């Protein structure tokens, strides 16, 4: 009898080991935390659930967004996946998660999941909450190089230098009614705002989205306002890019625009510091594209962008103007002013003047 019991026990152990080995081949090694009894139990359940775990719920199903909430239990996740039509059976999915130890590493976040994917692979996808989409932000007043420099922190795997190179030569439909010089870059036409983009987006996709943002902003009333001011769209964006860089306080933009219009109407040069800063380019000492303060020598840099030397608008925009700056150029304030300078109180506001003498009197003492 004792011999029979020993033989039976040995046979049972052999069967159980064979069961566990077979499950390990199909589903991988079990979690180290499982005790022998629970490992046997889960192995048996998994062996009878292959059709619920190794076959997809719907081979023709499309992707949908599924969110795991912070602190959500594995059972809740499994049953919501079943209710969403992503897995055939919640209980089998839950058991696989526990057996494999993946229940301990589910990450809260949003996922794009498809019922065409087999459940065991869905379980692995739920270990990485890296979003499929990222936000790329362009700030008002940035030049191309500044937008490019922000790419590495956005989650997009785009080389900044390559981005600038393509942006300077990229042929793309943009809202320029014949006013664009030949071979111009996209400087000024990457509209400032946040863009939700696929993580794997390439340079051309990003540029197209940013230019499309400007297309969307160009309403008929804006374009009509530009025409009233005697500007085509390219000229309007160019002037708005200067207004954007000059104004620290958005509410002053229409008044600053009026100063530039007054100067243009009277034949004066624009005498705008940001145009000289743009001409100077990157300042490695200050680690900025916008040298500040400017010296007398800086204002003499021989460049068509330097409006202290050359009359009229610079050849291209110098930055990406926001909607407020565009509206300021379309609908400027009516003023007698020809000059402005920063107030001395650190507020970012300006003092405006009609005469040069008044302008000099506004200097900080």
C-alpha cells in the first residue's frame, strides 16, 4: 500500500510538473512570488483558457483609447477590458496577469489598444504608459531655431538642426497670397500654440501642422484688416513678428503697431531692436538668440534685417507672431506717436512719444 501511494504520488508530481512545464512554454515563466499550490492552480486555469488568451477578440477591430486609472485593481482593469470588447474573457485575462506577475507592473495612463491583438500581448502593452501622442508647443516670438531647440523635450525624436534645415527649404502650402519672396523659409509661419502630434511624427508632419495652425488663424476679417493697412499677408506677418518681439505686454501691441505704421507713412526707418537682434544671430556669451542689451556697434550690423540701416520691412518675418500681434497689425491703434521706449519701473510697459525730444525725456534717469 505504501509503495502504491508513493508511486501514485510520484505520478501525480510528474503530471503536475508536465502541466507546469507546458504552461511555461505557452505563457512564459510564472511570477517568482507564486507558491507551488497557486502556481498549479493558475497553470491549470491557463491551460484550459488558451482560446481566451491566444486568440484575438476581433481580428478586424480598430484601435480605441483605454485608460487605466491610478490605483485601479487588476480585476477592474480586466473586466473593463472585456466590457470594451478588447479581450474575450476578463477572468482568464486577470489570471494570466497574476500568473506572469504583470499585475504588479500595470501602469496608469492612456493606451491605444485593439481587439485584433491577442490578450497576452495586450497584457504586455499595459506595462508601458508612454503616450502615443505628444504635445509640441511653439511660443509667440520664437524664431525657427528656438522652436527646434524645444523638440528634444517634447518627446519627438527629431534632430533640431535637421528641423531648421527643412524649415528653411520646405515647400508647403501656406496662406501667402503671392507675397512670399522666392525660396523663402517658414520663419514666422509656424503658428504659436500647442500641437498634439504622434510620437513618431517626422519633420514635415510637424511643419505642416504648425503652418496649418496659421491657416486656421487667418480669418477673413484679419485678411481684410491687412488689406486696409496696405499690406499683403506676407508683409503683415513680417510686421506682426516685429510687434511680437517689441511688446512685453500684449495690450500694448496695437499701440506699438501704430508707431510702426506712422514711421512707415512718414518715410522713417523702423529702428526696431529685434530686427538687429535677428541679424546678429546666436549670442554664445549670453546663450540666447536675442542679444540684450544691444551696443551701438550692434545697431550698425550690415544686414537687410537691420531696420536701423535699411528702410521698410525686413526681407522676412523675424519670429512667429501670435494671434494678438496679428490682430494688432490688422487693427492698430490710432495714435500720433513715432517713438516708444521701455518704462523704468520694470513693468514691461512702454512710454510713447510724438517727438524725438519727448522720447529722450522718457529715458531712465
